[in-house]
C-alpha cells in the first residue's frame, strides 16, 4: 500500500519540509516554517476550544447546550498549511508527517491525567476502502509517547454517515445520533478521544455520549486541528 511505502521511505532518507520543500532533517516541518502553522489562541473555551473573551471562560454555546464531552485540547487552527497536512494524511500521502504531528498532539496532553485513548472509529466499509484510519495512526503515536493504553476497537461505528459539507449544526447532530456502539466497560475512567479535525463537534459529542453510557466519568477531546468557524445551527 502507498502509505506503507511512504512510511518506509521516511526512515531511509532525510525529510523535506512539507511546507517549503527544503531539507528538514528528521522533522516534517523545518524550523523556519513552524511559525506558519497557526496555533489556537490562549483564550479559548475549555470545553469546545473555540475562541472566548476570557481564557478559561465557557463560550455561550457550551453554556446554553453543554456537550457530552468535558474538555477539548486542540493543537492547530484548521487552515493552511495544516489543512493540507490533514488532507495528505486522509489520502495516504502524508505518513511521513505522523511522528511529528503525534509529538505535537502529545504535548497538548501535558498535565492531563487520563486512563486511555480512543481514536474516532471509521465505518468498516470506509476503513476497507481507505486501508487505514488516520486518527488511529495518530492515536498510536500519542499513546506510546504518553504511556496511555490505546483502545482501537472499544467503539464500533455501525452507521456510515454522509459527508457533512454544507450541513448545519443541527443536521450534523441528527446525522450522528446512534451511529456508535461501545463494546467495553469504561466505568470510572477519564477517556481521551482523538480525532484529526473538529468542526461542529457533533461526532465527538456523540462519541462522548456513547462512552458515558458505558460508565466514563470524563471525556477530553484531543484534536490535531480546530476550525474556528462552525456550521450554523
């Protein structure tokens, strides 16, 4: 498979910077281009990671309709060139990025006491078509770095949802209702849910709801990138 070859090549030759193409040594992005990758501001809602007036203050949406997840930690803003990195991962052309991005996501968990990591699952049909789950690959690296158990098959995606592009927030929430099934007991545990991109948060909200039905007491989202403009309700 292309992504297996990509991973093998990355260990044999020095890497080129994903952004500028110059030599980057063992890194996916050179030091000169790192500042281009836009990180979230300090003042974000601790629950959904959208910008907030004051650091640590819940946004109005989370106050009005609290999601099932308890917190969100995001590394980057979903914009160029992070957007292109995510798309490269999804199309099996960016596996040389995984270690570097996994380290960045691991850093976002500093100080967090959790019991395990669960990647957002793909529907079996989509997994068979793609051949891999990019969230699972990122989760494997984060779990190894942070020393946390990785539960790849604890949650099953029973329904293959349509693409969300163009859907409003309420439509997305309806589309994901009941699509997951948890096959393990997480009583008393603090679970980290890992995904590549968070847009409306509907999928992660439904995942958190499913896990809390199986006993999880706290759910924290860890996402590579957060969109700052969410779909209208």
